[in-house]
C-alpha cells in the first residue's frame, strides 16, 4: 500500500500537535510546577525539574510520532519496524533523562548537601562519569535486545575481555581505587604538609586518579603512586589542626642556678612567641627538665607555631635570643667534656 501525500500531511500535523503539547507541558512545568518547587527549602526539586524538561519534550514528540504512525493504515506494513524504532528511541530518551537526573542529584549533593566537603566535590565528577557510562551501557544492551541481537554471548565476551583488561591494567586500577579511597577517607588533602615513612615530606599539591604530587620545600615534586600512598605511614602535620608544638632541647652547666635558668628561658620564650612571625602569640611557653647528662643538665623548651614551616624561623630566632640572654646572665651552655685520668707507668 503506497503512502499517500495526504497521509504524510496528517503525520506532519500530528507531529506539530505533539510539539505543541510538549511546549505546553514545558510551559506548565516552568510556570507553575517550578513556582511550587521554588517555595521549598531545598533546590533539589528545582534541579530535577530542570533536568527532565528536555527529555519530557523529546518523550512527547516520540509518543506523538508513534501514535500517528500507528493510526494511519498506510503505515501498517511497517508496524514492526516502527515499533522497533519507537522502542529504541524511547530507550535513548529514558537513558538521556536518567543521566540528567543523576547529574542533577550529584551536583546538588556536592554543592549543597555536602557543602564544604572537598572530598565529595573531588569525587563527584568521577562518580558522574562512571554512572553515565553504566547507564549508556545498559541502554545499549536494551537497544540491541530490541533489535533481536542476543546480548548474553556479548556479555560473556565482554566479561572475558574485561578480566583480561583488569589483569593487564591491575596497577593502574589499584592506583585508581586507591585514589578514590584517599579522596573519600581524606588521610591527606591538597594543601596539607605531610611526611611519608620514606622520609620524604612536603605539601600535597594534587591527588590525581593515578598519582599524588607532593611539593618539597625545595620546590621539587615527589610523584607517589596512589597505591603506595594509601599503604604508607604518614604524618600529617595539618591534622587535627595546623598549629603545633615546637620542642627545642637545651643544656646548662651543673653549676647553674636552675630557678634563674627557668626564669631567663621563659622570658626569652615569651618574647619570641609574641614577636616572631608564625608563632602563636597567646601561647604560654614552658620548660621541662629531663635528665642529668654527661656534660650538663638537659631540658626542653616548648613553643607553639601556626603551622609546620613556621618552626624554622621561630627556632632560629629563639636560639639566637637565648644564647645572647645566657651570655648576658652568665649562664653557661656546656661543651661536651670528659675527665681523662693518666696513670704513670711503673
């Protein structure tokens, strides 16, 4: 049965009516449904409505086209092909809508529900790509099934191929999943000053999907595979807070007046805490005597700095100031010394 021109005209009219219906639905969503959603405290509903508007228009057009083609007798010989085409397009529209809804939810969660959580913000794009790939793969298998292609052997082949790829790229996959663990668990974060069990230390510059980059104080970069970083024993000098104690060992002569030593040392320490950049100004420094050593009495001076690298200047200024104060107060800093006895040979 030939397709007459009048049938094509009615089909075009049906498509136009579908387009008008889609525009009307979009108008209702934009004008009224969004007004109701705007009154809620969360923006999730607004984002989800925005995500479904495009797929809704496509869905109405597809349903309208299918209804028109099914209604006219001239298209009845092609009903099987029309149904297959409609099913595949419907699957594509459903996959498109699902991807948009998932992306809208993840964006809302990262920006609002978990606001300030940098791990979620870093991980959201990765989850978005994985979810998109998964949805597209499911939609492709459904489309192949509609075309009469058996997907079970294909899935078995893909499983074998996936196993081979996983074995070939096991180090890469190990680093990828270790990167996800580090991003979620956050033992280290970009900007933290860390020291690895290898002795390397520096600022965490970036945690990528395969490697972490640590910038040393010299300016050089240490490239550490994520799997190695996840297994390392790490000192994070920024957890639980950036400020930290600085312990400086000092020794004085056995002839020293320890009360005077403590008085002078505390005076110098307080001056350093209040005047040197990087020191915690309101911290009260203190000393603790520790032991009678071979050459003198040893003790530790406890200061506090805002962050790890501030200790170098504070320690530098403290040693200079304490040396000058001890010299002025005639407090002896002993040299290492040994008593040597000589026995006269008979």
